[in-house]
C-alpha cells in the first residue's frame, strides 16, 4: 500500500512526457516534472526512498531514449541524494528555503540533462533551457507549497469569489 503514491507519481510523469509536455511548454521551455517530483519526495521522505524514486523517475523519463537510458536515471538519483544531504544540513522551516532548494535541484538536473544529451551551444542552452526551465518549474513548486503549507485553501478561495 505504501508504493501506490509513487506508482501514481511515475504514471503522471510518464503521461506528462508522452502527452502533456507540449501542452505545458511556453516558447520551448517546459516543466521539468521529473525533477519536481523527485525534489518533492526528497523534501518529505527518507534518503533511501528519495534515491530509489529518483532512479525510477529517471527510467520513466528516458524510456524513449535508449542511448542514454541509464544516465538519466543516475542523474535523478544523484539529484535526490544531493538534495537530501542539503536538506539534512539546513533548516527548511521557511517556504523560501524550500523553494530555493527546489530551484537548485531542478537547475542541477537541467544542467545534467544538457551534459548527458551533449547538446551543441551549451552556454546558450544553459540560459535558454536550463535556467528558464528551472524558473518555470519553480513557479509550479510555489503553487505546490502554497497548497501544502496551507497558504491557499478551499475556504480562502471561496471567500474571494
């Protein structure tokens, strides 16, 4: 029963990569849902769970890329381990600290993906895709934390309208 949420996360990740990725992209910059989910799991679960989930998310992320299948899995597992180590050493009581950790983890994953794919024009892609993708995904993280921390609730939304 404990595996069901993680299986659902992986299912949503697979659906995003296959169907929703083009719908959610803005001017070629898309949400890095894999890194977002791995970072969210890392913030609330143990290191073993976060690393294994990162590895599994990397396998789902690169299912259509057989030439770099394992590298993506290792990259997300590395991001999960680094984020857990930083999380264990920092005080993450504030929302800003959680968002900063989320942004850094997503940016690290975006840079690792650029290195794995060996894309030409690395400095340009670092700004055009990696940094802007991390900012775009961090906006999603801000919405996630707003609901998770209780800053936005159904009653507050109902009071507005």
